[in-house]
C-alpha cells in the first residue's frame, strides 16, 4: 500500500481541481453574470472531470489493471468517469453544502467566494480520497 504517496498525489491533483473550480466560477460570475450558487455547479463539473483524468493517469495509475490503463474503449472510460462522478457525489454534496452555507452566511465569502470554495474543497478531500481509492480506481469497482 502506497497510501502516503497516493494521498500526496491526490492532494496535488485536488489543488489543480481547486484552481479549475475557482477559475471557472470566477469566469462564469464575472464574464457571464451567472449567480454564485449556479456557477458553482458548472465549475465543480469542470473540476471533477479534470481531476478524474489526472487521478487516472497520475494518482491511482498503479492500482488500475493493465487492460484498464490502456483502455481504448470510450465505454470503459465513460463508465469509470461515471463511477467517479457518482461516488464523489456525496463529497460534492458535502463540498457544495459547506460552500452554500458560507456564501449565505458570510460577508467575507460573498466578497471572496474562493474562500468558500477552498473550505468546502478541503473538508470533502479526505472523504473523496477514500471513496475514489476504494470504488473508482481499485480495479474492482464492485468491492
């Protein structure tokens, strides 16, 4: 088990996800006038897709069966992406819930939504690590 290395890589990829999440949110709000709560849904989906891809090729690459690592089937990749989105849905709900509570109750977070994004992301990170490791990238999604 390479847990410390995986956790480090998971956090590194999560940092990239955070940057994508916060950047897309800021772009949607500033450039397109999308609301803070609605914009976060779209920014999260963009970040989740990027992090799935990076976890696949970087964080959990050693856990994937050889056939899965080189899967050319778009169906296999779509299935794994879907498992990632579904299993991380609980973490996303936790993340979004914390974000929404902060946006609705904190003047600071309304002025600087990146603060609410960061807090929600950090709280959900450990939860998402555990379920991603066990149910998405384990090579045995039924375990």
